[in-house]
């Protein structure tokens, strides 16, 4: 199983306002290392994952957010937003790596992602 966290530097990148992410929706942020999906749940929590389903590489940012999970738009795998792990029958079959996120003054900050794995 892949580790869900990438190597992180100690700096944070401001990627926009929390209000720019639809409630129970997502926003995609492009980086040199790949796309990151930022999700906002119905209870206002914010999560960030590499924008690639561990099953077939589907864009998680285009999936449906329900509770604290997202359903991949390609094959409906349900991915836990906190861990990046598939749930249900697909548990243990890969992982969508997580990116640390924090909120400051209504802004979404992502930890700098180097693209290196901590396996």
C-alpha cells in the first residue's frame, strides 16, 4: 500500500478563498508536480488529495462529494477525503495521496508538495 502523504517542505501555498470551493464540491489546482483536488464538505471541512483515483486515474475533482468522501466519476470508487483510502469493498486497493491543508483568514493554504513519496 502507498503512503498517503508526500514529502512536504515547511512553506505553504495560498490557493484561494474557501468560499471559491463549492459546498460539497471541489476545485482543481495545477502544480508542476501534478493536479491537486481541494474538497469542501457540507460541514465546511477542507481536504486536499492528488487529483487521481487509485483505481483508473480518474479526476477526483470531478467526483461527487458526500459526507467526508468523494465518488470517483469513472467507476464510482468512494475515496475517504481524510486518508485518501478507498472505502467499502475497494478498501486496501491503493490510495490517493493526501496533501496537508490549513485555513487562515478564509484562505486555503496547501503544504508545498515536492512530488516525492514517503514510501
